[in-house]
C-alpha cells in the first residue's frame, strides 16, 4: 500500500494539467458552434431574398449600362449559384459582430485589465471601419468606376456582363476597401505594441504613400482612377491612425496607466 502513493501523484498532476485544456477546448467548440449557427440562421433568413439581394448589389452597374442591355449568365448553374454565393457572403458579413463577440468572450478572460480596455475599442472600431469601407466602395467607388467603364466601350461592341464575373469583381473590391479602411487600427496596434513609434511612422510617410498606391494597383482594376480611389482614402486613414497613435502613446506613458499595470501584476 505504501508503494502506490508515489505512482499516483504524477497521474493526479497530469490530470490536473489536462483538465484546463479540455475545458478550453469545450468552450472553443461551443463558441464555434454558435458562430456556425448564427451564420446559418442569417443565411436562411436571407435566402428567400437572394435574387433581390443580387439586384441590389448589381444596381450600380445596371444603372450605368446602355439602354436595352442587360447582364447575362454564361453557365447553366450561374442563375442559382451567383445569388447563393452572395447570400452566404452577406450572412457572414452581417454576423461579423457576433462572431467577434464570441472570439472576444473566449480570449478576454486571459487578458489584463489594461489590455481589455484597449482591445475592445479597437475591436469595435475595426468592425465599423470594415463596414464603412464596403459602404464607400458601393456608394462612391462603384458609380464612378462603372460610369468610366461603360463610357469606354468601343463602337459596335455590346456590353453584356456575366453575373458570376460581376460578383467576383465586386466581392474583390468590397474586401479590398474593407481591409484598406483598417489602416487606422493597424497603425494604432503597431504603436501600442511598441513595434514602431509615431515619430518613425511620420518620417516614413513618403514610403507609406507609395505603398498605398502599390496596394491600390494590386487590388483594383488596372486603371488609374480606381487605384487612386483606394490609395487616397488609405493615405487619409493612415494620417488618422497617426493621430490616434499619438493619443495612445500619451495614455500609455501616463502615471495612471502605470498604477493600473502594477495593480494587475
């Protein structure tokens, strides 16, 4: 009996180490299931309106197309698949706040109070900026872009855009502008984590401007107009990020934050 005690101690210790890991995996599974169910529920609610949803997304092009022309479907399944894909993507975009809330609920218990205080505003602002970027693409960029494209159609050429090709085109632009509008959040994160200072970013402003135009060239159609319509907002948002970065730097160096950090320790 006396020889069994030492061998049972490692088992208890290993069991104690495994228990938190299993609990975390169970919690992660619950939140992933909630995310999948939320996307499914929103998709089922939107599916009856999938054709109207596609009409809404294609309206900026339809409005600019020559009189008497219309979009076409070159594949047999395109009339079904294009609205279906758009509905799935829309469901994901709509549920982004809930998805991020689930991620926040899983990660937040492991953060310090100071980290929570900074991370939550960044999380909310990143969602709002992504939506703002998509809205900017739809209401500002698309009308100008499609007006330009439809105005350059050669004579004796009838413009007939495939619905799948159009969807791929606009989704690419939605993502490009949504991500581009995250520049202030990325700038603040770089400053907040100490990877780079605000003064260094200010001195490298010229390189940032060139980078904005390079990104605009890579992620937009091959024309100067659309490139500028992505690059210029990125530049403006970078300047806004510098402004907020300075505020974060001052707040991090304030005595109150040092006291909070000591309290967290």
